[in-house]
C-alpha cells in the first residue's frame, strides 16, 4: 500500500513539473499604417507564405507564364495601379496589358527585397501586404533601360487582390 501511495505521489509530482505556464505571445509592431483619417494603426511582421506567393508572382512575370499569373490573381475585383497613373481592373485586362508590354519591352525583374506585413483595419479585417523592391531591365525604342520598382501587393485568401507599382529610373552611378 505504501508503495502504491509513493508511486502515485511521484507520478503527481512528475506531471505537475511538466505543466508549463501558458505563455502569451505579444506581437511587436514594426511600424504603422496611417488610415485615411490620419490614425496610426500598428503594422506587424506578416506571413512568410505571402512572401513566397509574391516571389512566385514575379517569377511567373519573368517567365511570361500567363496561366500562372491568372491563377495567382484574385478571381474577383483584381486591380493594379501602375507607375504612371494607369489603373488596370480585372485579370483579363491585366493579361492583355502584359501581353503587349512583354512583346514591346521584354521586361525582367531582379528582386532586391521582400517584406511581409499586416494590420487589422477599423472594420476588423486583417490586411496582409508584401512590399518588394526590384531592378527591372527592359527595352524601350531598341535601347536597354533600367528602373527600380517598389510593389505593394495586397494578399487576400492566398491570392493577389491588388498591387501598386512605384518606379524611378535607376541612378547612373549605382
């Protein structure tokens, strides 16, 4: 009987030693989003899967893989804001734009960085973004040109919902 009580006591002590306290992970803000009303909303590091998604998107553009681009674009309400004010709405319009641009300019992207970030807006919606920087080489009027582009891509349900392209000519003394 004493052996049974001792074994039970040792078992209880062993189990109580293995129970870890619940640790709450506190996210650390990496910056902030500024709402249309001027309110600062904390930005947090985002999911690595979104970075991989954007890398595949850039790869599909480099390979001129229209089917992959189509599959990575959101099925509904897809939109692109280009560097010179153009707005492309819908995947079909995007693919038509790319077919012409690829034929006339043969662009190639070299990725310099990718950053995933996220925040929750005032409606409680999680907004996941990938910001990326690229060196783009293309042909314009028979001459090779280089620009630097920054993309901000909104990822929704594992698809590209929208993105912005900001661009500048690459500095000559880079």
